[in-house]
């Protein structure tokens, strides 16, 4: 894909209305010759410093946070808690693991495909409601239908269909939220906004666990209520976001060839984008080593009884989220204040590595909590600059949603690959080798951070 525009110029895209242009000003005629431009009035003396760039409105930032939180509550509450409980209601105990794995794996596959697909379709949308808003609201409404099917279904096949619909809808909505950051947030604010938006994933897990406890006696509501929260969240963003349709003359045909091509960005033409993809993929392998194996570590290494795992995990999640929130807010503010991104990626990978080492050597639950707090701080520090850095290396702002969707594969794929590869690592030395697993995760995160230094267009 050719580099057609400096990503930093996404701020000048028509998504953001020009405050100097009246909203009712008529568009220039395609046939009429352009009138000579009037000389601009002198607003500052020669040599005076330029005015600082305008900040994004607070209501827009609030809308982004609300939408991210709402959609994450809708999709992660089932992943963390309620989907497993729903499967347990339907199938015998001996079949639960296989049934849940089947449902989750289909959803994960559709999540990988959905992000680039809906991103590309959004980039081509010429609706008068804009190019992001229809997919944001429509995707969440579709997800709500899917979650309702899961809540009311009475067979594994019904759950699989409902969860597939829910995953596609939620991924369409999440892709639009991510695309709004390069679309609408100026570069000098992207660290802070990325941090606030990114930490909503962790906050949603706590909120989702709380909602699940409220509706354990009514599993239909355990899925429907998070869906309603998701619809309300995206509605806030849809109401306040400036959005524009894609220019009809710039929309290329879209078929199977274009769909398959959307997963490929030429690394020779766009090396910074490619290095960022590789870096993100490796850092999230380190993160997935913890998120996928906390429960088994508590049971196998620390001897936590099965009946106590749920309460211990709730405490663990609270501590981790606390670390993520502090890291996200601190990292976002410092990154924006310094105008630099790469040093914070390096620092975050170092902290994640330290956290993984502390987790691997933890001998008590108290030490484990301290370790996950350190790990959460590193994760939050990374999330604070991850999207901001990604927005700066996009090949073309006109295809921001598609390209951000491809980058999201680097987040999602490790969640599937780590559980597939981890048993081989755990088997080293006779089995249960969590030290080796977390060491692999730490090395992956460190290599991912090193790759960021190869990005030339970002400081």
C-alpha cells in the first residue's frame, strides 16, 4: 500500500470540522472557477510563536472511554465468567472443557478476521451518517442479538452461533473505537487518550465479574445486561463524535481479492508499520503468558484449592487492574508531555519482564499479588503508548480502520497461540515448569521492545 500522506496529517482530515469555517457555508461548485483567496488577517506578529494545536473536546474523549468500556464489558464478561457457566448448564461435566474450547475457538477465529474486514468496509462507507458511526452502533446492536441468543440458547450449537454473532459485532464496534483515535485525536494527546481507552479492557473485567455475580440465578440476564451496557456505551460516542462519509470518488471496489489483500501491508514500503506489528505481537505474547495461566499457577504452584480460586482471582484482577490504571495514566501523561513514545515502550517491556520474573518466583499469594501489580503497571505503561505509536505509523490515514484492524491481530493472535504452545514449555523438566513459561514470555516482550527501536518515524 503506497504511503500517500503523513499520518500526522490525519488531524486535518474532514472528520474534524474547521472551527474557522461556518457550518452553513456552501460547498464550492465543481464547475465554477475558484475565487482568489483573500489575504489572511494578521493574527500574530512576525516571529511570534505559533499557537499550540487545539485539544480534542472532553466530551469526545469521554465518549471514546465509554464506548470502549461498554463493548469490553459486553465481550469480556462472557469470556472471563459467564460463557463457562452457560456451557456448564448445558453439557455433562466431562464434556465441558471441549465444548467451551469449541465455542471460544470459533469466536477467536472470527475476531481475527473481523477486525480487518470491518475496518476496510468502514473506510469505504459513504453513508450520510459517516463512515465509523454506522459500524460502531450497528456492530454493537448485532452483538447484543448474539449475546441474547447465547443467554437463551439450550444447546452447544446455539451457543456457538450466538457467540460467533456476538464476536463479529463486538469486533466491528471495537475496530471503530480504535480507528477514532488516529481520526479524531491530535498527536499531542494520543498518549493520554490511548492510555485511558486501553485500560478499559482491564476495568471491564472487574466490572464484568461484578455484573456476573449479580445475575448468577438468571443466566439470560447475565448476557443481556452486559449487551445493554455495550449499546449504551457506543451510543455516547456516536452522539458526540464528528464523522464524515468516505469520498465516493476515492472508494475502490471491494471483493475477495481486496479482502485478502487487506491482511497484507508491504513491509518494504511501510517498514515502520511492520516493525510495530512484530513488536506488538511479541509483547502480547508476554502478556498472554500471564493472563492465560494465572488460574493454573495458583492451583499448581501455590496450592490454592479449587473452591477458592474464584475469590483469589477476583482479588488478583483488582490488583492487576490497579497497576494497569496507574501505569496507563502515568505513561500517557509523561509520553505526551515529552513528545516521545519509544522510551516508554522500552520501559514497559522492562517492567513486564520484571513482573514475569517475580510471578515465576512467587512462593506465597501475597508475593504473587505484588508481582501482578508490577506486571499490571508495565502493561498499563505499554497500553498508554501502544495505540499512539500505532497511529503515527499508519500507511494511509484514509484506511486507518483497516490498518488498525490488522494491527489488532497482533493483540489477539497470542491469546490463541500461547495456550497451544505453552504445554510444551510447561513440560520441560518433568512438567509444571511455570518458570520456563514466564521466562519465554519475558524474552518475547524484551525482543518486542527492541524492535520498536527500528521504527524511524517516531521518537
